[in-house]
C-alpha cells in the first residue's frame, strides 16, 4: 500500500535525490522533477527506487522551476501519472559564493529565480491542486521548502544565497497561515553545510 504521492524538485542529485529515496523507503510513490539536463540522473533515481522498494511507483518530470508553465504542467502531470499529490518538496536550488561587492546582478537574479521564484511557483501550484483534491478526497497534505541555516543567519560570501533562503522562510510562514484551514501544512527545512555536488 502506498502512503501517498510525493513530488520532489531538484531530485536528480544531492539533497533532492536523498529526499526522494527516503520518501520511497517510507512508502510514498515519487514524482521526480529536475531540469532537462539532469534527465539521466532522474532516470537513475527512478530505477533505484523501483529496484529497491517493491511496489513503489515513480514518474520522471522535466521542469524548470523558474518557468511558470513548467511548474503548472509538472504538478498536473504528477497527479495524472501517479493519481494524486500529498507531499510537495520544493527542493530545487542553486548557490553562488562571492563577496557582496563582487556579486553580479546576473548571479543575484539567477539565485532568486531558482531559490525564491521556484519555491513560490511550486507552493502555489501544489496548493491549488491540493485544495482541489481535498474537495473530493480529504486528507492531510504537506508542502515543504528548502531554506538553509544561512536563511536564519547570514554568512560571508553568501549574501545573495542567504537572502534567498530568508525569503523562503517568509513565503513558508505566510503560506502556512493561509493553507492550514485546507488541511495543508507548510514547513521548510534548514540544513547546514552538506557535501553535495552543488556545494563542492
């Protein structure tokens, strides 16, 4: 028996891959999403889940979380392919390390596009779908976003990244207040340094 359907962005590597494997181990069917250049990584995660956890279903969803139509389609497709949406993990993120005076506007905008706009769009379309699903199938649903330890306390060389993760906390707190009445909890996780390909 499946515990439900979970959708994870940035699932092709690092923290997103680990979250996907853990939720599969916990009994969830998994929608794996990442950008098209990570397609082979997503397919490998899907194979690992189906090979390791008997009965678990997966689907691979290519999407750029900075593109609204991609996110809308990603959410629609996971419901179509796996039959619902119970957990949304807005995990996709990027980092650029530079001093404040050396951070370019292009880097600032790229970080905010992925880390903030991507979370906003993921929350928005997941919430819309979950509210609609709860009209016919009431159950507790979860939205979870990727903040960071530096979303609580800034660090040198991470002004743009830190600001983006502070923003995730604000979006998350506001969404939690709004969506609780629909039976949807909204939280963010805030890890410290984790050795992933991105941090290396």
